[in-house]
């Protein structure tokens, strides 16, 4: 493996992206798609891509199509200089940072990818049209970057599932690779939106990962034990306004019945202060069950949900 220490080539237009791709020594390209405000979670995706591919393209694009009219598009953090430093350190070859008029030259695209029923539950229930917007831009960026592989975070589990479905259902010639959620030491899932949190909000936000961990620790006892353990942590935190807490099948996103044993997804969304946060853990329900991801290296506070 070669180590790139030079700053990535920055492309803002389609022509610049094309030229940058032509300049790469090999067609073995992986893409990591982001909305900027990069953090260690993004860096982990980039490093995972770098390990397996000759070249990595990172896209930085705040996609207006996936934001609702009342959502945080205008206040979303923009930190391009810092993003470039992270990309340079992680060995990115090309950064594609287009403006909306480059991605959507004719304005609002008349044709969009439809996420279908899986896009209408959980995040889709709170954010109508969100996943159509996500899949439309992911499809476009896959075409524009001509990547062989695309790396996405488990942090956005429903998005990951829908991208896998789109690639399979619409025969995109790309491999989708997922990367486990990267967390702060105390368990908080890294997110660009964490910068909105006040000090108090941040303390409150820890209830999400604590709830997931408590749920996962009850996994051997079955679905209702998982849900109960997670809910017990959340009700202790009145400042977290829970949108949903679900234990669902990882492929269908349907609630798993009480007799269910096997892989499942425990997912939560909550508003904390002015910020809506999501988190999840894949787990196995039943004998020998538990979380399929690590929450943190910090020992679990005694008493399950205790702070
Ligand atoms: P975003 O910039 O939030 O759209 O995220 C870009 C990509 O990074 C998506 O595939 C996310 O799932 C992934 N990602 C965001 N946060 C994390 C995290 N804490 N751990 C792993 N991947 C993440």
C-alpha cells in the first residue's frame, strides 16, 4: 500500500472531477460520500477505503434535496479547511466539493430515485422525502465518481440499508461497504451535528448510547427485554424527547416479534435541545446474544441506566 501525504486534488466542477479521475494511476477507486464537517467517523471510513483501494475520492456536498424546509441545512456546519486537513492526513486522492448547481444543473431534478416503503418508516416518517433525496444524490455521485466501492457508516443504518437496496435493485456496478459506528470515549456516536449541542445537551445525549447498550445487554432474554431495558434508560432522561426507539429486523425494518431470535437493529432518535440525534446498534437476540458493535472503552456505569 502506498501512503499519500500530499494534499488531495480539489474538484469543484464536473470537468475538474473528470480531469482528477483521469490523473489517477488506477481505476481502483473507492468513494466516501459526506456532507462535510468531517470527524473521526468520516476518517475511519476513508482509512477503511484506503486500505483496500488504490485511490480514494471523498465527496463533500450538502445535498439540499435531502433536507426538509424546516431542517438544519442553513445552519449545518461548514468547515472546509479542517475537512481538507482530515482528508490530507487520511490519504485522500481527490475531494469533490461541488455546489448544488453543479450537481443539479437544471435545478430541482424532475426524476428522483424512490426509496419506496423502507424509506417511509423511522427516519423517513419524520423526514418525508429525505431518503429519495439521499438515494438520488448517492446515485449521481456514484456515476460521477465512477467508484468501484462506496463506504458508508453503520451510524446511518437505514440509509445504509436503502443504499444497499438501491444498488441491488437498480444494478449499480458498485460494492457497498459498511463501517461500524465510531463513538466518543463516553459512548456518544460521532456526528457533525454534535457541534450544535450545549454542554448540558451533550450530557443528556449520552442517554442514547446508554439505552442502546442496556438494550444489547438484555439481548439474551428476547425482544421485549431489549426494548424494556433501553426504554428504562430513556425515561430517566426527560430532556431527551424520544422520536422512536425500535427493535427491528435489519433487512425489513419491521418490529421483531417476541419469538424472534437472530440479528436485529436497535435504533433510537431523539430531540435534545434544538438538535435531532440518531443512534443504533446491530445486535443478536437470543442465546449468546448481545451487541455486534463496541460502545466505548469506558466501563459501563453500575445500575444499567445510571449516570
Ligand atoms: P454525513 O457527513 O453525516 O452525511 O456522513 C457521511 C458518511 O459518514 C455516512 O456514510 C455516515 O454514515 C458516516 N458516518 C457519520 N458519522 C459516523 C460515525 N460516527 N461512525 C461511522 N460512520 C459515520
